């Protein structure tokens, strides 16, 4: 069969064996006919919380936090649902007597880079971005002295730290897009508004991890750990009668995507509702897996290369293929243990020195010493996290935090343990894949031929046909062929 596969900034045509199993996404769920009305209904009828206007009465300081430009990594209709929600929220706040001069708009970029006003305008709206005072439309700064404060520790000893404005505010409203099951919920607060000291607890390599995907919230330990941290934050705020109020949105899988649901309320209560919608759209049941191999087309578009002038690099492409490619599953992986993953991308050796200043040094210094995520973390992460020049680039130069490439490389740990082969097909620069510990082939056909030569001419091969939109396969534990 002839197929078109995403490949870098374009696509390639490939001829595959007829036995290849195409896995198609679910049909798009109905889009909201009136997103603004949906937001208003959500904040008037929230889950596990009084309505927003009731919470806002008497509030002196309010923070409206929102996901940064890394979310979503797929194209969406305009205006952005966060812009729509912001307008409705501001109306509710002023209706409750809140002075907008006491409202701070806070981009929850965690250890991602900060975003320019031009980029923020695509999230909060052109008028707001241009006219809102710069001291009250800000990006989270995880390295500014005194900006992130200790809240407490979870029962497992995870340090909970959060932007001080949340602790000082009477009410914090969070505008979220749950682009995948990995997003939203407590991740918005205890990751998006935290710092390296706290984030290192759950973003470090986990050698004893059981291999459950973070896209599988019922099995993954990641959301449970974040929930433990979130409850520490909630308890601290409750001591002073303060509240967190989340507004979460789900999108369909059209291109561009449209919002299909908006829900609001307490983080613990509203997020399961949001997840049910996201999973109904994105999760595809696969009865005949797992497979001997799979082929995934990778675009040069991932969450961490969004924005003006930004582009990816070999580490981000690796993360896209292994975390957002291999890792898009619930239950069992799409590929059996010891199987092969073919990732279609040219994998050029290029680096965005403005937005990703630590990535080239990571490749030159860290990966030249070791490809082992645990060893790399132990030897180098504290150095990269605190190098003055990298801290400066994060704080003042729109660069990702110095620790960020370690988080991406950590995602290779589980796939390397599970898979027998990780192959990049369509590579244009010889030796790049091998430098990262993978295999490289010039064409998809050559890669498939190599897999067939090892696993047999009748080996089963899966081809998820998501064309760059989130699609999660589900093969129940103990099921499959």
C-alpha cells in the first residue's frame, strides 16, 4: 500500500506491505456552538465549588493563571478558548466587585521559556496583551529570588512550591486546555507555577517505574503524585479561606481543532470530568495488538518548539517520537516487548540557540559522556539548572530552563527498556540517529525491510494515522493477539 507520512516540515510517500494495520482516529466530537456561553454555564455550575462570582465577592487580589504557548501543540480555531474564557471571567470578577487593577494575569510556563507580548496575544487576545499593564500580565519566573515559595511537603517528601502570587491572592482562577490526558488537573498548578526544586521530584528518571504511560491517568503514578502535592497547596490556602478555581477545556481532533467541552470547579472535581471528554475523543480501542512493530510519522511540531521563530532539535524530536509517539497508549504499549519502532523524521542536527540555549551543550557535553538518563541526571542536571548564563537566558532571553533537555531525555528510559529497536527513517544527516543511540535509514522502505529481516516477513506492523493530532491507543492488560 502507498501511504503519506508526516516527516519533518513536510511529508513523504512510502510503499508499505499490504498487511500493515492502519489505526484510524475517532470521528471528531461535536464542537461547541457557542464557546462563550459554555464558559459562562461552566463557571455558574461548577463541580465541587461555589460559582465563580460567589467565590470572588470580597476578594482583594485575584490571579488568573493560564497555560503557556506550549499548549496545544496542534492548530486550533480562533479565538483561543483561553481568550474567550478570560473575557467571561473578567466580567464575573467585576460583577462581584473586584477591581481589575488588583487582577494579575499569570502565564504558567514553569521551566518552559517565557513568551513575548506578541505571542501572549494569541492566548489572551490582542487587546488584553497590548493594553494590560506589563506588571500585571507576566510570565512565571521560576528563578527570580523570592518568586516561588515553599508550601510544604507531600506524604512522600515531595517539596511543594508555588508562585507566591497564588499564596497572596484571595482567589486563583486557572484557564486550562487539556490537550491530552497528560495535561490539566494539578499539573497546572504544582508544575506550571513551580520551580526546579519542586519539579525535579517527579521529572527525574524513575528506574523502578512500571512503564505505565502518563497518558493513562488510571494507571500512571504521575497524576497521583501531583494530586498529593496539589492537596498540600489546597490545605495551605484553605487555612486562610482562599480558593483555586479551574476552567478546563477539551478540543476535538479536527484540523484546526475546535473546543468540544468546557467545565469548571475545584481541581480535584472538575479534572475527571474533563478527562472523560478527552478520552472519548482521543482513545482508540485496538483489539488485535500489541504489534511487532509500528511506524509513526513525526512533524517538526512539538509542544516545546511553538512560537515565533522557534524550531526543534534532535532531542525534542526524540521526545516527540518516544513520549508523544510511543507513549500515546493506555493499558499495554502498541508495540510488544522487544519490538521495533520506526519514527519518520529527517532528524537534522540543528539547534534554536535563542529558545533552547541548553540543548546544544546537553548534546555536546552530556550525551558525549553518557546516553543513560540516570547517569546524565546524576552528573549534570544541577550544573545545567544553575549555570548563570542559562538562568539569565531563561529569565531574560526567552530560553527554556537549563534543566529542560534532561526532562526530554528522561523520556527515553522506558521505551529503550521496552523496545528492541528504535529507528529513524528518512534521515538526511548520516550518524545523527546513531549519535543518540538509535538506528538511522534513508527511507521508510529500508527501515521496514530491516525490521522484516529480523522479526520475519510476516511480522505485524501498526500504522497510527493521526496526522499529527493526539490519538491514544488502548490495549487492555492481558488482552490483545
